[in-house]
C-alpha cells in the first residue's frame, strides 16, 4: 500500500519514511477506534500517533505509551496539529511498573508491538513487548486487552478473538481481542465496507460441515475470495452467508506446484458480497494448452487478457503479449488456471454501495 494513502492529512502530520512503513492506515485506525470506544483507553506502542488520533476522536481519555523518544515527540506534535487535548503521552517501557501504575483507570489496553523488519517468519516470541508478559502485567487492571499480531504468524497461543482485516482487497492486520471484547473464535473484516463475518459456534460448525457443498464444476458466475476470509478460514461461513459453493482445487503430484493461491466460490445466480474481492462471468474453459487457449479467447472475442494464475513476474508480460498479439477482439478477460484448466472470466463491476447481498 502506498504510504501517501495512509492518512488524509499526511501532508501536515510529522513522520519519516520508516514511520510510515509501520503506521496504521487511517481507515483501519478509525474502524478499531469505533470498536473499542470507551471512556479511557491505554495504547501501548503508539508510534507517531495515527491510531492514537483515532482513539482520541472516539474515547474521552487516551494514554499513549511509546518507548522511542523521537516517535513519541512526533506523536505529540501530530496530536497538536489535529487539535486533540485528551491524550496523555507517556515515554518509557510499557512493562515498567511505574508506567503501569499511571494507567490503572484504563478500561481497555491496546498494544501495537514492535516487529523485526528483517524477520522472514513471524513469531509472538520476537515481538516487543512480549504478549505473554503484557497480558500478565495488565490483566490485573483490565481483562479487555487487545494485541495486534503479524497476520503471517504461524501459531497463536493466546485465547481471544482472532480478527483478520483486509483493506482494499489486501490483508492488513490481525488483531487479538480478549476478555469481554471477544465476540467469536475467528472473524474477518473487510474495509472500507466495514463488513464482518464471524465463525460459527463449535457445535453449529460441526453440524454445518456435514452439508457443506464444494464443487469442481464452475457455474455461471465465480468469485475470488477476499484474503481476510482465507486467513480466518471462514469458507464454510461464507458459503452459508452467500449461498455459494467453494470450488475445490485438486492437489496431486502433477499440479501441486501450480495450485492457484486464490480461493474461488461459484454460483448460478449473481451474488454480490463485500467478501468477494472480484466477481466474474464464466466464459468457458479448456486445457491449459496455448493453441486451445487462443481458440477459446478468439471465440469469446477477447482482445486484452489479464493473467490471474501463478507466473514469474519476468514472464508475465512476455506471455501476455504473445497471447494478445494473436487476438483481434475488444473484450477484456481474465485468464485463470484452476485444477489444471485454463478458465476465462469477464469481470463484473461490484455495485455495492452498502453492505448488502443480492441473492437473485
């Protein structure tokens, strides 16, 4: 995501390029501030204050704790620029008992910990402050503790609601809500629509799995699933919500390296949902063989072809140009590889103005 898009007033707020790399996007900050609205909130790891600003606009009182002196200085200046006077800035280590004593009236504690920029595989053990230590020290103050975790983290050993959030179709945040802030086991949130899908209770899920429909047959329409749904593992819930079927992607020795990273659903009727990143009219499929693909593309009057299957970046335009040079149509289509087949789809523009589902 482009750094210049992270805040509507970025031109007047203080920041460095490195600050912006880790800063919370304004829409994400506003969403979480609304969810955590209360009288008094303590924010650990406030950085340059983008999330702090949102909290101060929703809550009566905000404690903003930051161990980096330069960052907290910029956060204070940013609060002044925004005209906010209900923030108490605290410089120091959030695990220090003196600082903990200063925020004893906090109803909610929110922590955005520091992550190692060079780390290839994210782990709860390498983020600071340590989540286990944070929970131990702050739970005597409040059970309502919220911790941001890396979305790529492999294992989460803490109890709470795991909320995977995407922004404009890209995964953005994983937030753990504990105590009474937990509303379910796992959830997916899509911004800017602010649509939320939650996991079914265990007993309901076990019952629903027995009737969960998957298919290898693409119907009239097919859909790319938003990555927040994938991360949260809410395919069953999405199928029930939208009355669509998950396209099962077969795995074998021949195609295991070629399985699409995209998850697809399909239906006979057009379904519009904020949890579908893109929707397509199914135009047909054929063997993943160049002559056959060209024949099908010509039949469908294609002129421009977007490649939507795993391909090396340096090969993308080489392959696309080779294909398009053989076409003379005007239609723009997307070319997928699903279960070893070349699949053509015509993108359908999403007309959702609000969060609704059209089951026609």
